[in-house]
C-alpha cells in the first residue's frame, strides 16, 4: 500500500538523511518537532479552506500534503504506521 511505502521512504530519510531532501530538512530542522507541527497546522488550515470553498482538486492536494506531514510526525516520534492501523481496527469493533 502506498502509505506503507511512503512511510518506509520517510524512515530511510530519518536513518540516512539526504542533502536537499525536504523530508530530511523537516526531521532535522533546528526547530525540532515544532516545525513538523507547524506544517501540519498549515496543511489542516489549507484543507479546511479548500473544502469550505468546494475546490475538489485542492482538497485532494491538501489532503495528500496533510497525510505526508502526519507520516513525517509518526516517523519523528518513532510510531509505526501499523500501530495506527491497529488502533483503527480496534475502533471498528
């Protein structure tokens, strides 16, 4: 699944930072986790505004941005994506 593949790429950037990589910059930013949290807040706001305005293509774009930044946060916090799937599965019951 694409989310697991993306998560693995993000893990790789954490373990082997690459010069010029946006992901590496987020994971090792001087502001630390606050930079990632700022980006999540920014993407949430942009998604809300796109949805409010009924801009379908922007909703899709901003949702992808938000998911990406959420995955970066999980990597930063050393939370495996499988833990999220288990929590969602638990809630389904």
